[in-house]
C-alpha cells in the first residue's frame, strides 16, 4: 500500500518537472529517498500532500538550488535533504563544503523554516528517526 502511494506520487512529480529538476529526480531519487518516504514520512504524516521532489528555488545569484524534498504549505516551507555517508566523506572538497553551508544559510534566509539533513540508511539512523517520529 505505502509503496503504491509513493510510486503514484513519484510519477506525478515526474509529470510536473522539466529539465534539470527532472534529470535530478530520475538520477538522484533512489533507495535513500524511498526510505525517507516509506519509513519516516508516510508513517508520521500519513500522506504526501504538499511534498515536492527536487523543488527549485532561485538563489540570490540568479542561480537555482534544488531541494531533495520540500514541504510547502502556507505558512511552512521545510527542506528535507537526504544525504548518504559517502557524499560527506569521499566526495567532499573545501569548495563543496563551503557551497553547502552557504546554500543552507541562504535557504534559511529565503524562508525555509529549518533544514533537516539525514544520514541514511543505517539501522541506527532508522531507529533514531522512528523514535523522533513517535515524539512529533
């Protein structure tokens, strides 16, 4: 049942995206993103209303930031980033580290209420997420 909800939502997202956002969705949304929706979002929230994949935000340099997941509902704008361990260890450079910090700060200044970065999918992180969702 939950898998069907996710697949239907994902197909709807694909139909509403174009160019770079669509490419990012097709190439980047995989196992970890599915885990977030399946193991945390749907059990906690119950639906995927107001959740957008690869949401585009114009940044202050007239470029674009892409959010893995954006929850947008008046008066909320939340950014959920799904980062695996390797993206923070083997692929990080000083420049990419600084870019990510600048990006997070800019998103907060532009109205994101908060940013959540999840390191997945270890059993320990799933257990912690489960405990967190039961307290919300």
